[in-house]
C-alpha cells in the first residue's frame, strides 16, 4: 500500500515539474525579447533593473534583455552590430555618433509627436535633415565654477559673461593676485569648435571670417602676454581642474559633477567656491552634452523599443536618475520639478543653472563623418596661431582650404 502511494505521489510531482519546465518555458519563449544597450550604467544596475521590472509587469508580452557596454567600446560595438542583421533594438549613444549613423541611413525615424513632453531645443538638436532619429535621455551643461577668495583679491566687480570679458579681466587678475584668470583647453577634442560655434563660426566657409580671426587673436594675445598658462596649448580639462583645486586659476568651466571632485580633493577650495552661468559668445547659446537612444533600422522590435525608450525616459524615471547622478533631465515635466529650482547648496545651485541653460542651446554644433580630422585641423591651427607661426589670416585661410578638401 505504501509503495502504491509512493508511486502516485512521484507521478504527481513529475507532472508538476514537467509543467514548470516545459509549459512555462514555452510561455516565456513566446514573449518578445527587446534588446537594450546602455553605456557605462553598470553602477546603476538596481535603477535599471527596477525600471525593467516595472515595464515587464505592465507588458507581460515583453522581455527586456539589458546589456551594459563600456563607454570606450560603445561606438565600435554599435557600428558592428548595426551592420549585422541582428542589431540590438534600442541603443544608448551620444548625439555625435548618432548623427553619423543617421547620415549613413542606418537609423529608424522617431515620430516627433511621441516626444512632445521633451525639451524642444534638445529634440530639435537630434534632427538630421528635418527628421528625428533619437530619444533624449539625460544632459549636462557646464557652469562657471569660481574661487570667491581670488575673485575678491583680483578686485573684480562683475562676473565675466563672455570670452571677451575673460580677456578683458585677465590682466587685472594677474596684477592683483599673481594667478591666471583661467586655462582654456582650446586644443582638447572639439573645444575650440564649440567656442567658435558660439560666434556663428561653424564651417570651412566662415572659419576664416573676421569674427573667427578676432577670436583666434584674442587667445593669441592672452597666450603671448602670459595671461593664460603656457599649458593651455596642450592640456585638458583634467589639468585645468587641478589648476583650479591648487588655486592657480580663478575660473573653471565644468559640469556640476566636478564640484564633488573639488569637495573631495580640495575641501578648503570648495569652501570658497561658487558657481555662475557658463561663458557665452555673441549668439548667447550654451554648450551642452547629451546622451540619447537610437533604434537601428534593422531592429526586430522597433515599436516595442520605442515604447520602452519613452518609458525609460519619462518624468518619473528621469528624475530618479538625476537624483542619483546629478544629471539634467530632458523631459519638460521633470525639468519643472522643484529638484531643479533650488539653491539650498552649491550643488543644487549648479544644477538649477544647468537646467535653465539647456533651453538656450541653439544653434548647436553639428558633427560630420570626418569630425576627428576636422578637430585635428582646427587644433593644429590654434597651436600655429598661439605660437605666432604665421599671420592669423593666413593660418585660417589654409585651415579653410584643408577643411573643404575633407569633403
């Protein structure tokens, strides 16, 4: 009798196991698996997994397969994947590389009416030939970080608002403090091009115009008169930050995240630090950096990828990320949240300034397929001008010619 019940119980258990291993597996396999790639979000796995869990709960027919890619490998791996027949459905990229992919015709067009809740200037910056190819995620916009103690010692009464102001106050700072006003990292990547864009100079057609010559000569005068460090010709923002933390410069242009570095590494400097809007040009717009999502044209689940992308970047989820990382939301409702309208501490003040700045970013600098070559030409021209190797006009005429030959 015992053996009989033992066998009956064994059969029941076997049937239950079979149900969960076979039938449940079949049910799971019927879900659409949407593959999502992000860049360097591994430290925020709990944030991402929570969003994925919420989305899957309300979309039982969808399974999100999340893959985090190292930032340094993002462009290379994305290009290889997009050229294949099985790319991810939603990919986190920067707008520069996204624009290159759009130019190559490899991206799905995003219906613009789906992004009515997002900052219009940001959305417009993601268009190529009038069509939208990306969903904005989060942004940063540099502020002017400055040393209040050195500002007072220099007997400055007004904050510099433009590059002309910096040039005008440079001698006064040097005379009264023995320090430099700032270190312009004008040969780092596309820094000089971004500055030129603030003056409406943005192509080989106007790189040698009077506005450009004036700006190049302004930096030349500062360099030749030892009013900016000689290292300005080669060093990056990291060295500029070191100069600021060692109290050798009054002003530093950087994102709010640099305040944390100053606080941790130079607490005494942090105590006398304040922030102001970033330095502008004649057009009055601001620089910004952005991360976005694109959908490859060959993606298997384009509609589902778009839906998840909009969920990931909605007000609630953007604010949650901003509060963890201090980035700037691109969703209009999120930007109107009190989180971006506070000056209770230095970090909050910087965040509030940055949030306001991304509503004034047009015209943005557009990237080209051969952007690295353009950067090299411009940076070489900067060095030639500063070192007085030829007249600025001749150097920029040569730059215009070499730039045009890239196309």
